[in-house]
C-alpha cells in the first residue's frame, strides 16, 4: 500500500512529466495574450463542482483569511489607525502594516501590539480539568 | 484587487485542471492553488510576509518586486517540505492608473526536489523573458522594480 507521500510524489511527477512546469516556451499568440485571464477563470470553474477540490479550496482560503484578519480585527476593535499605532510603537506605518500581515508573530511583537492598542496580552494553558495562566513576562527574553 | 495572468501560467493551470480531473490527490492540490489565487485577489499585499506560515513571500534574489504564493509552506518540522508537491506561484506587481496596483501571475512550479535552487532558474526566466514580454504587450502596466 502506498503512503500519502508516495501518492503525492506520483501526482507531482505526472505534472512535471507533462511539461506543465517546464520552461516558458514563449511565442504566445495575440489570442493567447488576450484570453489568458478569462481562461484561468474557466480552468478554476472546471473543478468548482468537485467536492474534494471545493473542500480543499474552502479550507485553505479560510486559513489564510483568519491569519490576515486577526490583527486587523484587534486594531479596528480599538478604533485605532495604523498611524496611531506606529506612533505608540515608534516605528513606521509600513512596519505596522507588515506586522498585521504576518500570521506567526513573535510573542514579543504581539505583546507590544496589544499594549499599543491599550490592552494586555494574557496566555492561558487549558487542560481537561485545569487552566493555568502563563505570565507573558516569564516567556519574554530579558530586556523585553 | 485586479489580477492578470501571463499566458504561461494560463497553460499551466489548464494542464493542472485536466490532470486533476483524473487524479484525486491533484484535485485537492488544485483546490489549494485556486484558494491561493482567490486570497491574492481578495487580500492583495496582506497575505505577504516573512514567516514560514505566510501564504506568500518576497523572492529576495530578484531585482523586481517578485513574490511567490505557497502551497505546502515549509514549517519548522518540514523546512523543505520534501515528498509532496511544493507548489510555488510566482507573481509580480504592476502599476495601474491612478496609483493603484495589480498583480500579474507569471509561473507555477513544484520545487520539491530542487529546494530553493528552484528559484534560480525561474527568476532568471521571469526577468529575462516573461516580464519583457509582458511589458511589451502592456506598456502601461510596467512591473515594479525593487527600490534601491
């Protein structure tokens, strides 16, 4: 019986072998340039009714959306702009924007962000019959 | 956010769709690729980041503002995500009228076996051929260069 990895590898080999991932052959016709975007949409629609494809698409999209929206939601809930937060943190607005785009913030970064919008970061370890609050200060390196 | 597609990518996703109709595993991969395109259209720059879990990251070796959408992003446990299709979809940003931007999706590939050396050939091809052809066809939609 094949493992999942072997099956995936086999599937990838099929694409690679079909020249789909080979170099750019170039020399595209006017029609190919003009219809390129519409044809991508048509290709995506071909599997729109396939349950497995639809599930994978929905789960992946939901995961990305959750990451994008997390920090945006915190800031908006506090009614603050990126400019106001950048002033609080003494960093540029572009850096605040980059912080909001990240989906795997360092604990120190997240703690600073939450404090800048007027809150305090709390972490709770939840067990079956017990909850333990972890002091963020204990987790931060000295100096943070 | 507007997205345009290079004919190269159009051919690739059409071939992937055809293959996916007869392969259960590729069917799921196709769904994930479709979600990445949807997220790019919906969130634009907001999906770009430097962390392993980000859906898109900047290609540092290019002189253009090139990014790659990531299917099966590497993690601390699977830094090179070997063994499964490690799909990367290379795209750029171009200027639009009134100061807005649009994404131009160029090329898709599987870097599972090559690791990050996959980018060397792809970046060269995108810079030397695909961007040149794009700008020839779309002189008002020039691809953004990196700021010095």
